[in-house]
C-alpha cells in the first residue's frame, strides 16, 4: 500500500491570452482567462492512480487556487482520486513560487500519511518548474524531477526512469519522495462516466456556504457532514485551518520576488524588405544572399 | 538593505568532468555583473576529481573558486548537492547566484532558494544591475531579472528587493561565452564535504548520456518551422530547405509540442538561443518567447501566409505566402543558380 498526494494546478489556457489580463501591479488577472487542468499535473495524477491500482493505497489531490479551481478537483474525482483539497484564501493572492511552496508544504503536512508527493514538472502559465523542488525542500523530502515512468515499487523503494539532459537515468528512490512528472510520461485516462454521475455534485465549503445562505432551513455544519458522509465533500482549507501557517510567509508580502515592471514589446519594424512569392521575387532574394556570401 | 555582500556566484555544472556550456556562459555574464557591483566572481564547483574544472573557470574571469570534491558528488543527486549549496549560500550570503536552466539547475536552484529564502526567477533572457525605486523605497544595485512572461508580448522585470540573495536561472545560449584577456585568480577555496544520512536516499542505477548531435548554437544557417506548417508531413519542407542550403532544422515551441520536431531542436526562451548568420522562420507567428531566442540572427527571412504576423516586425526579408508554395520554389531556384 502506497499513499499519494498529487499537487495539481488550474492554469490559464495560454493559447488564449492577450495583454489585457495583466493587472497594473504586474500580476495576472486569472479571473479573465479560460482555465484548464495543467496537463503535466494530470499526467502526475495518472501515475499516482496506477500506483494505487497496482499496490493499493489512496490518492489525494490538493490545489492552491481560487474557488473555481474546484472544477479541476472534480475532474480529479472523475479520473479516480479518493480525496480532494482546495487550499483557498485571499491572503494567498500574489504569492510567488516560494510562498506557494510554503502553503503547499503546510497543506501536505495537514493531509499527512503519504509515501509519494507528485506534481507536474511545471505549469504552463509560468514554466518555472520551481514549486515542486521548493516544496520538497520545505518538507525535507528527496526528489526526482523529470519523471517518465515508475518501473516498480518494492520495500519502500521506487525504481524510477527519468529524463536528464542528453539522456535518461534510472534511480532508486527511498520513500517518501517527491516526484515531478514530464509531458508524455503517461497519457491521462478519460473521465469515467459513472464517476462523473457521482462526483459532479461534489461541493467545496464555499459552495455549501452559498447553499446554506440561500436556504434558511439548512445549517452549514449539517450540510458539510451530509456531503462528507456521501464522500462528495471537497475539503476546503484556509489559513485558519492551517494553524501552523506563518502569515508573513504567504501572499505578496511573503514572496521574495516582486514584479518591478511589465512592458509591452515594441517591435522595431519598418526595416523588412518585402519579397513577392514569385520566381522573380525569390530569385532576386537568392541573388542578394549569394552576393552577400550569406548563402552558397 | 544593509550588510549585503558583493559576491556573484555561478553554480558550475559538470558531468563526468565536462563543464556544461551554459555554466561558462553564465561565468561570462557573472563577470560583467561583478564588475558592475565592484565585487568578485566566484565559481562553485561540486564533484569528484574536479579541481581542474575549478582552475579552468579562471579563464572566464573567476576570482575565486569554491570547490567541494568528494566521491559522493561524483554524479549529480539532488540531496547531497542541495544540502551543500544550502550551507554555502546560508554561510556566505552571496548577492547573486546563477544556475543554468538545465535539468540539474532546475532541480537544484529552487531547493536552494527555498532553503535560504531567496528570490529565484526562471529562464531569464537578460540580467542587469540597476538602482530601483520600488513602492517608494530606493534600492541600490538590484539584480533585474528580465524574462518574457505570460503568453507573449510582455517582458517582465522581476526584482528581489528585501532578501540578501538574488537568484536566477538562464537557458543555454542566452548569454555569450568568452575568455577574459587578463584572468585575475585569487584562490581556490576547498570546502570539506560533510556526509549525511540522507545522501543515499536516491541511488543512480543506470545512466546514459550522449553528446547532443544537434548543434543549433554553432550552426551558421538555421531553418525554423512553426505550428503554421500544420502537419508533420508539411514539416518535411523544413528539412528539404535545410538540406538544400546546408542548414540545421529547428522548430518553435508550438511545433515541438505538436510533435513536428524534437525538443532539442527548439529555438526560443525555453529552448536554445541562436545567433546564426541566416535564419529562415517559416509558419511562425513570432511570439516574444520565440523571438527572444533568434532575434540576434544576422539575417532573418520570414515566410508566413499571415501578413500581420509579428515575425515580420523583426525580419529583414518578409515573404507573405504559403510554405508549400514558397519553399519548393526557393529550393528549385537556389539549386539552379548554384549550377
């Protein structure tokens, strides 16, 4: 039996971004962007589910993000996750990778009881690949980055194939360990229709608060209990639930890096020589390149 | 901030005694930053039997090399390396630490930043030192960590105003490598390795590594294809043109993601930065992340069916047309002219 915690992130679909989504302070206005499940995180979840199927154990997913990230957590249920945690608090706003890794490490301590912590190598909105190793450091865990495949797990040792610059490596990692998974490692399974029917009505604390507010006959704690009993509760943690958390280490204030300046790029322009896509046009271009000894 | 040092450190990555190019490139950049700070440049060399590497770094302007030489460091493993780096950074508080944005650097730098509570910016395309006013406070000689951000068309300047150590990773090829005319070596500081029970949590079972056969950085002519080519079949046109003009094939990130071409041939911020004498840019819109990796080419020929594509803004020659029509025409004409 091996238990896994998978760190997942909802990311803006970077194919649909314009400059307007940047706020004046240089941070991103995520509310204005279509949000998707970061694909490498999804592949990490797939590997965790395979471990569970092969060796037994549980798979919990955690995300730090705004309330709407619960849509992605439901998708984790549709794939087979057992438990989901939404770490959400306005105080987290503006966190850089270091502050984020601090919050995630505290949340992982809260969830506890794990052999593997998984994450995608990087998220497509920042491409930093920093949060995984930063979290490992805070948890005093060893790490294997760029994971392609877990070959087997025996006696608390995982044999792992990973990519390195210019090649591949096979390592034995003593558990517990944090792994970051690269694109193409494992194709994530499709959502199970049966699981969609069950988990589409999963709710976060924030969802249930809203329901309770709209209906005076319902009490929040009873609702939460009801959803917990049905295993449809997305556990929702804020700074008050993570009692050990140090407020000076989160959000913009807890982030060593600050955005000093954001500039739109101005293209030099005006110097391009237009070449017609005809024999004459291309022929003249080739002549020029040959004369200048750039070609030939 | 008070009591900050003027030391610039570069983590020197080496495998089996061979130094990664990106580390030498960073030494050259580090030399400039150290000069600007009136400070000193230190190379940090971790490995086994690598004293010669520490000495080699002096050619690139290093004043002092910190050397930890021990069998446990023969091959990179995250914990022994991060543990020793954490200790060095915590004890010495260098003002700047630079890492190559390699698989190793991207695993190591975040751990060190996390442990030492330092600011870390990934994949910088430019590093400068300037006085900065941030939130009405004046800061002297901060490291500006400059990188394209968030989908394109935006360049972000990141700073670490209130922490003593500023860290950044940089991709291979972004900075230019050169040997200094008059090296000024002061010393090799040998630091003792301290064993720890966590050293063997990760054991390397087998490893293979081969020198990349692809040498985009050294190629005088590069033909880069983008997602605009549409299919892997169409991408063969890129190969055909490269064969005809004696160039190397490369791709944009979108082309790599679509599986048209291998990742080691990716040009751009998260791939390789190139400075060839001629580059063909075909079916590429020209997002800032891509342009950052190729805009210093001597001559840029852009071929795109969209006359509004940003790539035309930096090209020297622009051909508005379909790759399927323009490339075969170019190849035929070129071959005829060579006859």
